[in-house]
């Protein structure tokens, strides 16, 4: 079981979490719980690091920012004990959860499960702070923002859990953001692949990396709300959204428990920025010259378009980078202006990426054209496009985000009172 920051924000809410956990344990389950820091706490700790030293040492940053989860795991263990349960906390270094790669973005390599499994077998509830592990140098490490989801999946894999229930402040994964589209529907199940795409294009329910890990390790994830009253249906009766393999999804469709849709969900992301380089030489290697310095600086490029060459063997190249990296990208490109040989850098931070995702589009033509026509009918201009086997993304003016999401939700027949498209 994993509980997010809003579920852990204060002793009152931790008591509610404790009650949900106890219920699972009372139902005859062996339980390990992974917790986030209280909502807002990690941001507060990150700010302290910035104030203390703008060029902070990532290893010391990890010492500071991992502390939020230490607090909540101890508090949950205390609360469970006060209610009469056996419980104890296990810090990342105590299990241990070994991590590799850089501080502040560590990855789980292995989890030693002996301690955990023997504790759980005695009926003791194990409470584990998410987000933290221990590095090869025996220092505390953290796994990147939102990393508690990944901790939970890794722990579930390590103990061979039947399920990894991720409790959050929404009651599942929706066809789109319900704050934008009132007719958004909760999905009973989503495939790993779809969830991976949805998480990476802006649906903020789960950390992308946690979904990748679950897919690789075959961990069944269920997303559900911790904001339920004491008489709510227990998690075993699947009130949330299950994240499943494609085979399992096909079985659900065959049994009539899920409808087959071409598009499963629509996500939006305003944290992208567009960069255009004008009059780049249209010669072999010039695109490589643009992207090499960005890659070396760890800047992720997402959408890319190269226009048809103009006369004089020149062309414009447009691409997107995360908004947070825009300033750095601009400096890097200006530095390399001579090597690359472009005329001007034009940037635009007021863009949004809208993505439609669904395994159904693998076997169905026309999904992209439905998207383009629906947007065109409402006068929304498309500035860039990318696709994968199960996703079509377009870049549009940020001001049109909400309108575009609503139009597409209707166009693909996802609105709550519609029949399946
Ligand atoms: N507390 C960390 C964060 O806010 C990790 C997590 O909650 O998943 O990013
Ligand atoms: Mg989270």
C-alpha cells in the first residue's frame, strides 16, 4: 500500500490512513506500507537547500529532502501502534533499498527483502519511507520528485506482493483531467503501456518510472482514493483503476467489463517550450550539431520538426524542451551558434502539448485525422506533431489547452453519457 502526500498531511489524515491499513491487515493480508512526505513538505525542504547553498551538493540535498518521509513513516507506525497493531518503520538504509546513479535521481537497483518478509510474516506492519534509498557509497539517496510511487512498486516486486495499491487524492485514472472536463470518466482498467504514455505526457497520477518498473516486474497496480469513509468498499473489490497487461485488458473486454475504445485517455502538459532555429544549413550532420550539446547537458528534447529545405540549402528546425530547461537550452545554442550555423533562435514558452493515448489505435486507422479535424473545426492551430504506436501528440497555443481537451474528449466519444465510440 502506498499513500501520497495529501493523504499523509497531518496526524488527523494519518489516522485515517492507519484505519485503511488496519482493515487490510485484519482481512488476513501481510502488509507493507510506503509513504510520502506531508503535502508541500518536500518543496519546503528543497527551498531550504537552495537558500543554504545555490550550488548545493546533491548528496547533502538528499539528506535534507528525504527527511519528510522519515517523519511520516514514524508517525504512521506510532499511529498504528496506538490503535493496537504491531508496526515498525524501516528506513531505506535499514532494509536496505540499494540505488544506483546520481543523487536526486537515483534508481532502485535491488531491495533486500529478508528483513521485510520476516517482519511481515509475524503480522507486523512494515512502514517504509518512499523516495529514499542508500547509494553505493553508503549515503542516503532520493529517487526524483514523485519517487515514492517507484519505491512502492519496487517494494511490491521485492516481496512478491499480490498487488500494489497506490492511494491518492483522486479515486482512479480518468479519461482526462476531471477539473477540465466534467464528463470525464473513471477508467476501470488501463494497460501499462497506456499508463506509461499518459504519465509521461502530463497525467500526474503516477511517476512515469514507477509504471515502467511495474510493467517490467509484472506488479499489478491499483490506483484508488484514501479519502473514503470508514464503511467504504475494501480495496480487494477493486473500486479504483487497475493497471494491467494487454492480455488482461483483452480478457476484461471479452468478459464485457471494459469497452474497447480507440482512445483511452487525453492528457495535457503546459510544461513544454518551443524552440525554432532559423536557416540551419540543410546538410548532413547539422541536426546532430543542434542536439549534441543539449543531450550532453541532460536536456530532453521531445517533439522535433525539420521543415523542407528552402533555397540556398537552408531549413528551419523546431523542437520542444521542458520549460524548466528553456533558459539553459538557449544559452547552449547561442554558444554553439557558429558551429551549428543558424540565423536566429526563436522561443515560445506559451505552448501546450495535448496527447491522445490508447492501445486501440494500434489496430484502427484514422485516430490522428479525427484529432486534426476536430481541432481544425474550432480554429486551433497545430504547431508540431509526434506519434508513437499508441499516442498522438500535438503542440498548440497554451491558451487553447482546456478547449482542445474538451473538444477531443467529445470527438472520441469519451464523454460520460456517450456510448462507446
Ligand atoms: N515527497 C517526494 C516528492 O514530493 C516524493 C513523493 O512524494 O513521491 O516528490
Ligand atoms: Mg505523487
